[in-house]
C-alpha cells in the first residue's frame, strides 16, 4: 500500500488492563492531569488530546477482570499475559465500510459495532499475534 492510500488518520486510543482501577483513575486524573470522559464500574476513559474528525485521542483503563468486548472472545487474548486491552486507530467515516470490506477480503474476522456515548463506529479485528485492534470512525449521527 502506498503512502497516499493509507486510511489510518491518527491514534484514537490506547486501552490497558489495570489491577487497581480506582488508584489508576486517581493517578491519571490528579497526577497526569487527564480529563475524565466516562467512568463505569469496570473502565475509565480519559481525553488525552484533540484527535481526528471529532474523535478525541483517549487513554482507556479497564479493570483486569474486564475480558474485552463479548464479540471479541474469539481473538484468543490472554489477559494474564498482557495488559493490552486494544489499540484504536482513527479512520475517516467515509472509509469505514471500504475498510471493513478490505479487512474481510484479507481473511480477517471483523466485528463491527457502534459506541453511542462516544458517537463512533468501530471495527474490531486481531493482528497475527492475537492483539485486538480497532478502526474507529467518528459519526455524529450515532446516538
């Protein structure tokens, strides 16, 4: 793929598993100074910076008991072996469907979903070592 055909526009988020969600939440909010976007019982999302196309660059912390998204159980990720939850890369919304088709054409299992509270459409798939990747496109119509 030549440089002009690249679809990735930026880093959407890095998501890691943590053992003490409360302590890590406090550290990243109070020490690092990141803005909390959303806190749930098993995760917290922080805004790192403005991102691409309306989707901010985020750091997401997931409680170590959070095994990932239910549709991704087939990815074979071992939470005991890695703190990586997933890496999200921004793509333009107009490239979203063609990227799904391209990835599936390469033989990858792709799980498409929406995250209403972030106003995004996401494609989840695995790299050759089983790490979970996400292509995420901001879509203000997702509610």
